[in-house]
């Protein structure tokens, strides 16, 4: 049995796709610690990790964390005496955090990014190759992440949503799920879905009794954009998890909400960009729940009918 630190200083969806790796490590008897950012901390249930080290991110476009949170994380990590660090983030700080740990495993992209790969190889004891872009990805991100722990787990990646859900929702029983939940946010427009089209889709889903949520930082913008809707904004990560967990189905662009639903067993209609659609869906589609993936451009023809058909097919 080893003490393993998993480092993931990225967004909430990036943390969630680590769930099968965490599950495999825990099932193999390892003790797991987590180094997370303030953007994804709180996504895993109490008891999933022996310790969670949270770094407060400096606002984009700067990189790294606040000095105080970094110093606190360094001190906490030293106390835990980890044997192995699995570095799932590309941030240089992730490798710095892992530096004191004897065995350090991280990804490199070889000749696709030769200088970065050389930099990483000097900071890890084992380098695992992976594609540099989504177009070269040959598997789902959850399967790729499992390669970091290949010497510590024997089982294939877990796809049982009920077993994965425990690491996120904890011991809370699966609720009586009902209704459709729609994740609103700027990501819809980023996919190329026009405001008028999104208004039509939202109106049609409201008629089906759908509920609408947004991140707290986007709630006012979404309520302004959709004045006829009631837009909820779960105030914290645990509230957001509970809201998704209570839905019978989720409609979302490719966001953290889709990854959450995919890990806890909520069916998903997941909208992806047209660019590199096959590669994007192979790598990022919902992992363990039933799902229908939709091209953003397909919504332009008949969004109401398309989403209704997808929901009925789940």
C-alpha cells in the first residue's frame, strides 16, 4: 500500500474525470491525498482523501497560486509523507508541489512539445506519453488519467456510476430523481449557439418543466439573458452537486456539469463544438451515465425537436 498524492490544479470538470483513477487507487488499498485549486476543491466527498491541499489560484491570465496558500500546501504535503505523486495538471506549479515526493509520475507529449517534455522529464521519475492535442487523443480522458496509476492498480477503469458516485456524493442515498435540469452559461455562446436559438430551446424545455441553473458568477447575466426563466445558482459546490444529482436528465454544453452527471449516473444530453467533434466526444463525453452527444451546429435546424428526441432516447 502506498500514500499517493494526486495533483489536479485545473477546473472542476478536470477534477471530476479523475474519479475513476481515485476509485481504482482506493479500491487497491492505497491512501490518496488530493492537491486541488479553489476552483475544484469540494467536488469530492469527505472521506475520499486522507488530506486535501487547496491552492488559491491567482486570477487569469497569471499562473500559479497565492504565496500563502502555496506555503500552506507545501507544509501540509510534507507532513503526509507521500510515497508517490501522480501529476495530472500541466501547470508548472503542479510539478513544484510534487518535487519533495520520492516517486513522481507525469505526462509528456514528446516531440509535439519538445522543450516542455524535456522540462517535465527532469522533474519526474516516470514520464507517461500522451497526445498533445485533443485530435490525437486515443481514449477518454478518464482512461488516459488512469495511465498515471497503471503500476498501482490492477482493475480496468470503473464505469459503475453507483460506485463512482460515492467518491463525489458520499454516503447520501441516490435521491428520487425527476425532471430535466439545464445548465446555462456563456459556454453555449462559445459553442456558436446564437442567443435567439438558445431562447427557443430554453422556452421549449421550460414547457417540459425543466429547471435552469447557472454558476453563481453567471446567474445575473443568465437571468438578464433569459428574463422569462427562473435561473437558480447553487451557492456552493456541494449544493451544485445535489442539484445535478436530483435531476432525471441534464442538458448542458460540454461543461463540468456534464462531467458531474456522467460520474454520478444522471443521463446527459451533451452539446459539443463542431470542431474536432469525434475527437472531442471520444475524450470528454459523459463517462458512466447514458448520454447523447449533439453537434452545436445541429441545433440550428430544429433545436426543440432535436433535444426532445435526445431526452426521449436516454
